[in-house]
């Protein structure tokens, strides 16, 4: 499925505008391009930051001595982020990746002062002449994981530990719930909001609280492995997010929704090297190889694994739509009629929870 992934991603990156390759000057050839990365949490064994650092390493592997990468980890969103991004620009980095939603505004602010530096706001949505925005359709993997959870649960109650109530997170909760209820109509999903992306003690506490409320399978949108570890400890099931977490939850993990950034990052650094980099917006998913589900745990029967993989292919070809009607929110309001599907604009501005979710948008 991913045989022509690199070519597909390059094409996806540049649907924004037509691109013609330029031959690098001798000076460009002799000096490696400097690419900087800013991470919102430490680099742990698995998770959000780990996947982006794997993307950075993929750039190094693909481009060799043509590139020199630098990263700064555990940078809080806000003033600290602006300082670090500015420092990287002042140090001569020609392209800087800032993969966290709260880095968007600091990135835009620094970009104004460094018009010759290219910036990649990952999970941001605002652009500028030298700032591109990119994100992945995480909700596609969440829908498939919901199907797995629906097949595996005995209590028909799932838990969800969530960071912040932004559209990206709401998309994930809703897609997971819709996927779960597509095979298990009685299923409900209980949500706990953390107001944090990376806080292992709080993540663990929330997971334990959910396990005390009949939850036997749990998902999460946070940056550490704490929820998976809690599931392993309690003998419950969990959906890994960002990375494969079977080392942390060898018995708990039923499936992983993984993010694949290497080909996108490599394509963008190459474009900066060649003078073909363009600003714009990219939103890739299963079709583009940016989202993948798999890494099944030992508890998942082969027929369930096969079902998920078949549906992943259908989703990648557009035959399966996670947000297809009818959809009702959890206050009983019809959001989408039968026979329709949400547009990208509607998905990007999602501000509700679907029927089956116990919780509110505001923490």
C-alpha cells in the first residue's frame, strides 16, 4: 500500500502550487541545509514527540551529509517557544519545524522577522509567505481503532483521556465513538479532559479514574505512555496513540494509531534545498501514508485484525468515510443527515461531541 509513499507525499505537499525543480548552486551543494525541530515534550520511548523525532531521523537518513538537523525538546508553548524558534532562526537554520498546536502563533511571529527562513507549523492552520501548515487526519486512524475497541469490549464502556478540546481532539473522540458504535451500537465513551498535552501523572490518574467506571478499553490524546502503562497495570485494554506501545503494554495494547512524518519532512527539506519550497496547507491521512493502524496485541483475534486492515484500505481509497451521516450530537441535535458526509471545512471546525460520548466540550 505504501510502495509509492514518497512520491505520493511529494505530490501531496505540492498540490498547493505547481513546482519546478531548480538546480542548486555550487554554494548550496557544498553547505548542508540546516533544519531545526522544536518539541513540546521530552523525547520518550513512544508518543507524539518520539514520532516527530523519528521523522527528523528519517530526514538525516534520506539526505545524509546534505542536511544537518538540530532539535530542542521539552519547550512549553508560549513565550519559551518563541524564544527557542527565534534562536534557531538566528543560528542559521533555513527550515524550522514546530510540531505543536500552541507553537502556531510564536512561529508566525518569528517568521515575520526572518523572511528568508522557511517554517513548518505542524498542527497549525494559519500560513504566511514563509510559513506552511500541515497536519494529519488522525481521525481516520481513530475510527478504525474504535472498530477494534467495539469488537473487544465486554462492558461496552470505553474511556478517553484527552488533552484540550480543540477540533483535532474532538475529531478523534467523535471518530473513535462512531467507529466503536458502528459495530457495537450499545457502546459509550467516557471522556476526561486534562488541559495538558504531556503530564504523565495526570494522564495516569485520569486513566485509573476511568477504569473505576466500568471502562475496559481506553484511548487517549496525550503525549506520554502513562495511559498505556496504567492499562497494563490494571489488566485492561488500550489503544496506543502516536507510536506502537507494545513494549509498555504488551498485554494491554489492542491496536496502535501511528503517525508517519518521515516522508513529509524529507520532502519539505528537499524542497527548501532546491528552492522549490512553497507555503500552503497539507492535510494527509491513510491515503498518503501519514496515518496507519496496526501493531495488534495478542488479545485481538485474527478475524478482527483482518476486518480492520480491510477497512483501512477502504478508508484509504475513499470508499469508507468516518464522518458519514446520520450523525447526532450528544445533546440530541442532528448534525448530519443520512446519505451525506462532512466536508473538510466542517471537520476542521468541529465543536461538538457525538451521540454515545459522555462528556462536554468544555472541561
